[in-house]
C-alpha cells in the first residue's frame, strides 16, 4: 500500500472509531429536558469531537506530514473549521431555543438568563471566539490582512479551546455521564493537546537545542535570488529528505513572528542545509543581509514532496520559477543513470535560478533538461500543454511526475496531466505555506 493511502486509512479509521464512540455516548446519555435540548446535545458532542480533530490536523505529526503533506492537512483543517463553526452555532441556537420552550419565554430573555450561568457563559465566549477566527479566515479578509496579523488573530483558537474544555467539564451530563465517558473524553483531550504540544513546540525546541543551527554563508544566485547555507551539530541525524521544506526564523535579523517556509534547495547530506529564496517580499529580500554566524531557528522538515511516494522507475520533474528549489534537491538525490527528465519553465534564461547547478547535475545523473522560456503567447503550442508535455516526454504516463511552481503553472500542468491520462498516484504536487 502506498504511504499516502496507509496514512489516509489510519486517519479514516481514527475518525470512524471516535464518531462511533460519540454516537454511542449520545444514545446512552444524551437525552435532554426536551427534544430540542436533546438535539442540542447531539451537536454539542460532535462539536467537541470536531474541535479535537482540528488540533490533530495542525499538530504537525511527522508520520502524517511525510505521507500526506502539510498543504493537504491544512486544507482539511480549514474545512473542518468551518464545519465546526456551523456545528457550534447550531448547538448554541438550539440550547437557547430549548430552554426558551422549557420556560415558555422568549429566546432573548433566555439568552440573557443563560449568560448569567458560568458554564453557559463560557460556552458563549468559546462560540464567539470561534466565530471571530472563522470570519478572519474567510478568503476576502484573509487576503487583505498581513500574515502576522492574521496569525495573531488565528491564535485565539487556543483561547476557544480552553473555554470549550471548561464548558464541557461543567456539562456533567455528557462529560461524566459514565466512567467510560469521562475516561474517553480525558484521553481524547490529552492525546490531542499532547500531539499539538509535541509537534508544534517540543520537537522544534529540542531539535534546535540539539542541532544549534547557524548561518555559515550567504551567496547571491542572481539579481533577485539568494542562497543561505546553514550548518549545525549532528546534522546527519536531522530527518530531512530531498524535496522537503522548513519554516525558517533568523533571530536578531527579523522579529520572532517573521517566519517563512523555504524548500531545501540541496539534498540534505548531513553536512549542512541550504535554502534559496527569491526576493518577493521584505523578509526574502532581507536574507541578503544575513551575517555569517547568525542564529537560525528551523522548524521541520515538513512535506510529502519526496521520493517516499515514488511508484515508477522513471521520473519527470517540472519546475516553475523559484519552485525549482525542491526539484533541484530531488534531482540531486536521483541515482546516476536513472531515467529522469526535467522541464524548467521561466520567462527568460536570466530568471532561471540555479540553472548552472541543474545543468551540472543533469549531466552527472544522465538526465535530460529542457529550459522552457518565453511568454506562453509566443509559442504556437503552449509549453506546458498536453501536446507539449507529450512531445518532451512521450512515455509520460509511465513516470512519476513532481510539479512545483506558481499556482497558475501548477494548475496548468495538473490539467495537462489529467488530459494525458497520467494515473493520479503518479502525480506529486505540493503547495507549502503558512496559512
């Protein structure tokens, strides 16, 4: 079984087992004071479960991340988040309605009365916090906010988690309806919080204390691209693979909350790490000014864009712009004589970062490199169309294809591969990011 399929089976098994347990707990102890409150408890129990799934999806569990990829886990986290929001709002509305019916009064008066009950007030605050986080995560607002502002607001999710946990503790009819229910919820909360704490805090802190990363050199690659070389202790034990990325911070050079995901632009060999970045923002442009000896704080490695997912002996590596960095790393990892083709799409040869290294590696590995330049409109056949891909790689359906580049280019390539009938499990594309 392919690694990604194994990981998905494990995730689905985990979800189904926990849903079955929660359904059992509801049907054995979910009856409320009237039918509306019974349904409200149903939504409340499932909201708690969704909240814990949210934690696990962004806990950066290495086993899952290497097989599924942070990009897909983040997308699932987003959709589970909006499902959670509507589940919480439905639960809250039904609670107010149920007590309004029970007391034969208006929902406004019932809401005011419930806000004076500590357990209910905490639940209301949790729902309000979740709503705020969801609103700022909608695409129109997210695009208008700086990443640092959005991230600071998104951290309020941890406040909501604490409030939701206290709210569930106070709701004794569900949390402590039986010894099994109490043990189950404690185990699930501790497991979820433990995974989050381990993946997001303890592992990065331990690795940085152990490896003590430092900048050893900063090398301009072109007018608008730079490579940063990082060394440290015991790098042969740093579990990185070609194609992966890390989240990089440079304390003393930038603020702590200024972090960027950059791919490893050279295959990790135990001697050092290298990132190559294009100057597309203040943080990336500022890398030119890093001083050798500067500290580096490295989170990761992350990503499923690796040879772990290879299914065929032949490979096609497709890069666009600075997306060449993980492609160059993967090429370096290829054994000599492997049947490898590289397509590198750029506006002009001057924009082709690491081109000389690619040419040297292609010669060394016996690979074929095609540099695709010019505007798409300048070509009778678009360079990444199905016809062009088949021209460059006639046996494309028998290869593993790795694609990395700007979103429009990636979408174009994926569409062309689908048209050509390339099996889905042979296509590997990953969008690494922070949001």
